C-alpha cells in the first residue's frame, strides 16, 4: 500500500499505459480519478478498480475542464497528490498522413501538439494549483523515447514529446523555487504493447514477424508491457522517490543505451 491515502488523477486512462497506471495506483491504495475522452471504456476501468475510484470525462486540451475537475477534486478530498499526464496521440489514429518534416501539414502538426504538449502544459498548470492545497505532490509526464531522438516519419510526435521532456524540468524547478514539495519527472517508454500499436501490427499471419521487425534493434528484443511502465510510475508517485525531481527515466529495453550502428563484437 505504497500510495495509501493519496488521491491521483490519470489522463488517457481508458486503455493502454494509462489504464495500467490507474490499476497499479489503485492496488497500492490510492483513490484514482480515471480520466479520458473515451467514456465507455473509462467508466469500465474505473468501476473495475476494486478500490475507491471514479471516472471523469476529461479532454486534456480543454482548459475549462481541467479547472473544473481539479477544483472539484480538491473540494471533495482536500488534496490532489498525483497527476499523470499520460494521454497522447501519434497523429496516425485516422490512417496514414505524412508526418515527415517536408510534407506534414500545419494542421496535422498542430493536432498532435494540442494533445501531447498543450494537454501536458494544462495538466501541469492545474496540478500545481491543486497541489498548493497541501504543498506536496508528484506530477508524472509520459514522454517517449521519441522525445530524445528524432523520428523522421513522425516529426510532430517526436517534437511534442521532446517539449514534454523539457517542460517537465521547468515545472520541477518552478515548484522548487516556490518552496512547494511538488516533484515533476518524465517517463520515456519505447515499444510498449498497447492498443496504440494495433493499426501498425494488424491481426493477420504477418503479426509476429511485424512485431519482431519493430524490436529488432531493441537490445531486449521484445515489446515492453504496460505493467513495466506502471511499476515505475508507482515509484515516482510514492514518497520513496522524494529526492527525484526534474529527471527522466527511460523504459525502452535498452535501446537508448547505445546505437544500432555499434559493432556487435
Ligand atoms: P493508447 O493505447 O492509444 O491510449 C491512449 C488513451 O488516451 C486512449 O484511451 C485515448 O482515448 C486517450 N486520449 C487521446 N486523446 C485524448 C485527449 N485529448 N484527452 C484525453 N484522453 C485522450 O496509448 P498508449 O500506448 O497507452 O500511450 C500512452 C502514452 O504513452 C502516450 O502519451 C504515448 O505517446 C506514450 N508512449 C507510448 C508508447 C508505446 O509504445 N505504447 C511509447 C512511448 C510513449 P481515445 O481512444 O478516445 O482516443
């Protein structure tokens, strides 16, 4: 029960990594606000947590919704201890559109940044305001390996995740300057098997081979699991990590430790 008595809000928690984080937080004793734009799945996740929790419809791009929900949480519980800014999109949700630096449209570029970057900016802003109720808290921003290296075919995604990495550090330093015990850290996953990958993997006979191809340069040679991300989120959310702020943790099967160009022997 490493999060006993804490109140948490997780965005994009109707499935994938966010769902896993919500479940793991609840198992560790937190009251979890499962939030998402997907009301059906989000409500199902919230009602199956097996501990107190609640679903709230939250589009992370909507400032008024952030303001209202965080105010309601503080009014209800007197605190908001943990905010996980997890909701994110690749830009390929509605099929292929060019996302390389030469052919991406301004509209497609902005759409990705609105959710991945503006959404995290708003999440941090209202987390800080809500955490002033106790002066303490943990903000966890889900960036990506793509926020550390360039991705020519998904440049808006990579740019938005790089901005999340940097904004995390500004938030951490600001909170420290303000004498708040509010920590802010980023997690950088790579190739975690969630529904986000389904359009790329398909369910035909090629699936196994496609999966193997995606992870051929990953030292551990497999996809990661959502629970391998949520385990780290629990650590960052708990008081065990009280001296960790402004830092980044890669969960990537080792891919950022070296380069595909390195000699094998
Ligand atoms: P996912 O399976 O696609 O789940 C994302 C969830 O976020 C969905 O429920 C989605 O709802 C919701 N969402 C999308 N836009 C939203 C918005 N504007 N406001 C609120 N909720 C919104 O994704 P995932 O793989 O779990 O990824 C979670 C996070 O990890 C993302 O930030 C992603 O970039 C990052 N990440 C993932 C991987 C990976 O390999 N999976 C690697 C690196 C980083 P709808 O279905 O209604 O759109």
